């Protein structure tokens, strides 16, 4: 069992009179994370699963008195798939406000359901965390850096969902199963999703455009939908932790792209499954896009897990000068140009250096990438 980095951060927030909410895609390891937390806790734990009908029915018309009868004798309460429980935000608020010496931890695989349900009731009453597919840092901590580096080729093909990493020999079938059967489960039950087939077509279109600026109008024409529908479905894919958007940086220069956006996948294995391409790195015509997606998603995991407060962007001008990835923090711009091949020519454009003078720049290849992920 690969130890998840979040476990230690979460434990630091125990018993601060706040609920702990853990978000993450289905199959990303939230239940396993709860098990890891449980192993480090000697106190009594009450486990509740929102997928079970009798658990959901118990919480109907819940009052603080009714909740005390259920949980007051326990020190920890774990609620898995909490978004399935009606009025979960009010329920958690009642627990936090009325039952002392209880640490409640809830997980949810769909932010569009759980976050909406808890936002207002739990204002000032929660700590929130996001669990991602296994990070490079977690692989290094588990296997050691030499083996983790050897796994790079595998990861660029099949990604790093826990079940994939724990089952090398059946990786292709496993990632296809996750992409086909599990990943969209919450989205397909969402009342605002009226065309499931369209969601898949949009996902495939995004997979083919990784590394490029995305136009919703172009995707709309491609999938035979309107622009607003594409925008809505992309937002839902974000809330299900399948993709993320990277906006363009624009501050000083007249010819900068001001409203551009790129879209990446939190897991390159999911991206490859959507386009049915699991070729090795030496056979891929899209290795540049795969490498770009991999590094940026890993860097965002690293930034989040290590509490590095920054804003993330790409940068491009109308004359096609560009930088793949930029972090802005404490008035400094950290610019990363990404090249799979260490021998490829790469440089940071002078136009960027002249206009963003407070900067640090890096050329990242498959030789030195781990310097920025550990």
C-alpha cells in the first residue's frame, strides 16, 4: 500500500473544532487514505458509507439529539462518499457545533455535489483537501528514486491511479475500466447532464488538444453542440477531478494572449485511454503533449501537497513566443519550458524576460524533472 502524502497533513488538523473534507476522483484512493489514517489512530472510529441506503435513510430528518445517539461514543467519524447523503452540509454542521471531542472526516468524489452542499452550512467549520492520482513524490517515497525513474515510461502510458500502479501486468485493462466505468459515474447521475455521449466526445476532443490553446467554439463545431454546452460540460469535468484549466498570463505586454486557456488531465493514463493510444514514448507522435501534461499535473500536485501558495499559468504572445508553465508566487515568476528530449533546443523568450524581470527560469526534460517534483 503506497502511503499517501496527505495523511500527515490531515493528522495535523485533528481536533481543531472543524470537519475535514477530502475531495478526489473516483478510484483515486480516498477510502484507502481513510484506512491509512485509521491505522495510525488507536481511538474508536465510526465508519459510515454514503453509498449504503440504510446509512442515507438514518440521516433523514437528522437532529443533534439523534446524531449524538449515533456518534457521541466515538472519537472519530469517517463518512465515505458523503455527497450521497441528503443535507450532508447541515448534518456536518450539527455535528461540529453540538458534539465536542469528535473529529469528523468526510470524503466525496464529486465536488459539484459535495462542495455545493457544504459551502454555506460549513463556512468557517471545515478544512478541505484534494487527493490526486499517485504523485511522483509518493512513488519515490514508496519505491525509491531509481525505481520511480524507471516507472516514468509506464506512467506516461498508463498513468498513476492506485489500482494501475499496484497492478502493472494488467495496467491497460485497469485504466480502461476506470475511464469507461468509474470516472464519469457521478457525472452521469447529475441532473444537469442530459447528453452523456456528448460528454465523452468533449473529453476525447480535449484529450486530442492537450498542449494547445482550447477554443470552445471549435470543440462545439466538432461535437455538434453549442459553445455554452461545451463550457458547462468542461466545468463538470473539472469538478469531477478529470481535467483542469490553465489560464494565460497577461500583465504588461500589448501582444500577449489575454484570455487563452489550455486544458490538461489530472492523469495522463485517462487521457491516453480516451484516445486509445498507449504507445511507448519512442513511438508517440504526441510525446511533447504527454510530457507537458504529465509535468504540469505533477507540479500542481506537488504545489498543493506542500502548501506552496501560487497561481499557475501558461504564457504566449500573438507572435507565438511562449512558455509552457509559469507559477507566480510572492511577486516572483517561476517559468518552466518543457522538453521531453534533453537534446532539444529550448530557451525562455527574451520578450518574457524583459517584461517580467523578477523571474526564475528552468528548462525541464526527462533528465532533470525530478528536481522540481521532490
